[in-house]
C-alpha cells in the first residue's frame, strides 16, 4: 500500500494545480484591475527617488581602493591552498590528511582569534607596545593604521582611510592566517592535532598582533623608523620564530638522524602537489605585495609586481644552481623553496627598491635558503618542508635589505618621511640599524612567548604523538582517514 502513496500524492498535486490554477490567476487579475480603478486619493504612490548625481572623484577613489583591498586579500587567502599542497606534497603519504586538515582549520582558528581580540591588540589605541582600546570584536573606533598615518608600509598619498573598517579587518586577517600557517609545515608529521589548533589560537591573540602593533599599528618600532612594507618580519619571521620554537620542543622525526649524526633523507610523496602549491603561492604573492599599497596607484602596483616577480625568478635559478653544485642534482624541492625564498626576501622592500636590486636580493636569497636547509639539518633541527629556512632566515634577510637597497626616489613616492635611504644609496647605517633592532625585538618576544606556550601545551596535553602513531602515520591515528584509500605504497 505504501508504494501507491507517492504516485497518489503526485496525481493529487497535479489535479489541484490544473483545477485551481486558472481560478487563482483570474482572482489575481481581478485584484490588479480593482486596484487600478481605485479613486485617485486612495492610490499609494511610491516615494520619489532623490536625484542621484554622478559619484565624485573621492567616491570613485574609495570604491576602487575598497575593491583592490578585497581582491588582493582574496588572493592572499587563496595562498592557504598553496601552503596545503606544498606541505602535504613534501611530506609522506601517511600524513597527508593530517597536513591538509591542519592547513584548512588553521585559517578558521585564526579568523576567530583575530576577530575576537587580535585586531584590537594590533590596531587599537593605547601604549607603544600594545593596543588597549576597542579590543573586542571590532567594536572600538576605527584606529586602523592609515587613519592615524601610522602604517609605514602604506603609501600615504593613497592611504586607505576611506576603505570600510571591515574591509581593512579582512585584509589584515588573511595576513595573520598566513603567519600561523607557516608553523604547520615545520612541525609536520609528529605534532598532535589539538595541540596545533590551540597554538594557532595563541598565535592569533598573543603573538602576531602584539608585534603587529609595534610595526603596523603605530607602536614603538614604527615610530623609531623600522620599515616592513608587506611582512618579511611581521608575517614570515614571526611564523618562522614560532615554528623554530616548536621544532626544538618537538624534536626530530623518528629516523631522520642516525646514531652517528648522519642525515637521512625523508622524501616527499607527491612533488606534483608541491609544485602546484608553489605556483599558487607565486600567484598569491601578487596580492600579498602589491595589495599592501592598500590603495590603487598604477605605478606603485606595477613596480611592486615587477620587483616581486624578478626576485622570485632570480632566487629560483640560484637555488637550483646552488643545489646542483653542492648535491650533484637539481633537486625539485630545493627549486621550490628557492622560489618561495625569493618571494619572502623581497616582501619588506618591494616598494622601495629598483627592479635591478630586486634581482640581486632574490639571487642571494636563493643561495641562502639552500645553505640554511643544509645547516639546520647539520644541527639536527628537523623541518620537513624547510619552512624555517624560507620564512625565518629569508625573512630576516629581506628585512635587512630595506636598510641596504631602499632608494630615495621610491621612499619619497611612498610618503614615508621617516624612512631613510639604504646603505648602498647614501643613507648611511641609520635605517639598517632600525631594521636590526626590529629583527631583534621580534625574535626576542616571539621566541619567549612561543617557548612558554609550547611548554605549557607539552605539560598539559602533550604536543607529540606516540611513537607507534608516528610510525603508522597521523592520518589514521589522528583522523581515522587515508589520503589514498585503496592504494598500497611501498614507502609511505
């Protein structure tokens, strides 16, 4: 009987539609007709629209700046996919799900933390060391950088004062998420999933925004002349220092170093994914660096895109060549890290250097990253994807480059009257000293807070999975999933 229920209901519905539809249509027409014949005084006229003139140049500028900030912010958000595929590809298949899940959830965790408290600490008015006003959930006044002309990374002539507060928040949020993602790759293949989530939340409220206040929120580093246009220190080095603390606390992966100190290679399982991810990051950096103008200036955007790309290209080549000379083969992993090293190294100075100098910066970064990866291995700092070499070492190098290569004409165009020219352009050592002070303050604070956080997590909930789980893989132990279900791999 129940099998006849559905056909009967369908037939009943069709009958009602056919029988009652014309009646409803006639009634609707009658209602419309009666309305049209109402007395004149009973008719309801729509309110007259106010005459709208064409938008002013100022309105158009705000519209363009807002769209630019949003679109470039979306490009930076898209970099999360790049990090996920780079890290998962450079690690073993048995940990692929774990790494993908960490990269997915880290942005969600950072979003909540930065919205809840991080933005207020970073951009709220207060002391030179910490924002103390309007802390919670974007409820305070708009004290964001360009409002007070404190954001020295911004071109003051095209400042984002007219861009809505929530748009500014979104742009800064994707940068905060990038810094937290850096930690994921360095601690891969042995960290507990929940411990990583908790540390990411700590990053969003206690580490990233505090240093951010010093650098981009009008804090003491900004007022003394420290310059970091798009985040060599503020994003990459912060993530790198926090990752280094985590790597030291965790220790190396099982089998990475032999009893005699020999370094055992643990190759990644999918270099196709890693290469795709690196290309996504290359694309995303055209939001990361040019987007940090915070407004539409065609010349500035074009120059920054060019310096970004050329530094990347040079670093890719020199990293490949260095690896080829030292190891005998052009390892694809080193090539990819060389690409990222060039992008990181140019981030602080991309608005202040010539295209020619950007090639020099990138070329040096490509050599530095290869030597750094090999150096960390020699002192048994096990970083599966080379994140500390790319983001920390090259982030520090890139920050120094502002004090070496910044040119007077590009500084003048930026509107930053406190910034000095680089050492190689007649500026002396003043800007270089400011850059070194910023590096030292950031390193000291981030390392101290990160070590405290990792220690508390280690004592309370543990930070490393069991030996058996590490050998079997975190995918099954932490998630109950397999990235490649049904496939048998000889070495995972």
